[in-house]
C-alpha cells in the first residue's frame, strides 16, 4: 500500500498536480510519524488506520468550516478526502455494521454499559478499517442502553 502511495506521489510530481502532491506528501509524513511511534514497519492495516484518521480529521474540519461559512476551505477539504478515500476499502453498510455488532454482542454477552470497552475493542479489531467507528460506537451505546 505504501508502494502505491509512493507511485501516486511520483505521478503527481510528473503531472505537476500540486494539490494531489501536497495531500500525498502530508499522508507520507503522517505515515512516517506512525512508523516512528510504532517503532516498526507499517502493515497495510496500519496504513489504513492512518488514512482513516486523516479523513476523519478533514470531515471534522469541514463541519467547523461549515459553521463559519468558509466554502472554499470546505471544497478543498472535500477534494483532499476524495484523494485519500481512493486508498480505503469500501465501507460497510449500516446493515452489515448491525450484523457485526450483533455477532460481537453474542460473543461478549454484555450486561451493562461497563462492557462498552471490550465490545468496541473487538469491533475495532474486526471492522475498524472498513466502518465509520463513530457510527459503530453510537449504535453500540444505544444497544447497551436498551439492555
């Protein structure tokens, strides 16, 4: 996956796509920081988590810019998200997320809100790279409150 990002970075240099080049350089630097913090080479799963984190940061920023009517910044962030999302696998549908939550609930057999941590840990390991974890967290919390 890192090889693909490097190839796309070289391609952006060749085509002089300054916007894509800056996004890919930022991604490469985020990956380098992650590699240093983990003290090992990154696996594809690590790369996916870094990309997902960057996409989430941009989505959060879009929400902030929206409050202040900064449309140009919002459009730039949306372009950045599009560039980053091409490296992410297709996200799970809500039905698939619900099914996975149900599966984990059956294995963990929670009794109260105190079980949220182990449930979320298991779900993050299983679907963290292919699901919106804030949505998953919200759904788990609702399900735990209805026990």
